[in-house]
C-alpha cells in the first residue's frame, strides 16, 4: 500500500506538490512513478524516477519535477505552471523492474488535481 498526499484545486499557473510513501513490505522497489488519468481518458505516465534517472511525459517537461523524498521509498512530484489540461486523478506507482520487464508493482488510490482556467 502506498500513502499519497497533496493534490487539490488550483488556478491556472499555480503550483501543487504531490508526495507518495511506500509502506514497509511493499515490493522491492527500484522505480517510482506518477501516472494520471484525465476525465474520460486513459491513464498516462507523467514522470518516473529510478537508478537510471528520471523520465517525463513531453506535456510536463520543464513544469514538473520528480524527486526522491528524504525517507526511503518516498517520491515527490512538484508541479508548477499548472494548466487546465493537467486536471486528472494522479496515482503513485512503486515498481520492481528487471531491465524493461515489470516484475511487480503497487499503486496508491490517487489524489485529485483540478486546475481551473
């Protein structure tokens, strides 16, 4: 189980910070990521962080920053210059990959992020 915090309602151009912590016993983690599902659309990868570095969706590059928290198996997503198109349910994933193969993962419930124009 993952514990997420952050999210909420913000005006266009504003900022929000999401945090995610994986409880003890969750799968052996080497990658943590944030996904989002906008209304009526499929879930999409927003950003990920692993020992190989970070990865971002083109739509958020330069605006969002993913980083590891101070505690083990925690991750933050700083979202700046938010746009109405960023409105979605955001979910945290803690995963174990071998190469490009997903071995196991765990998901959070997901905070709602709403950006008004």
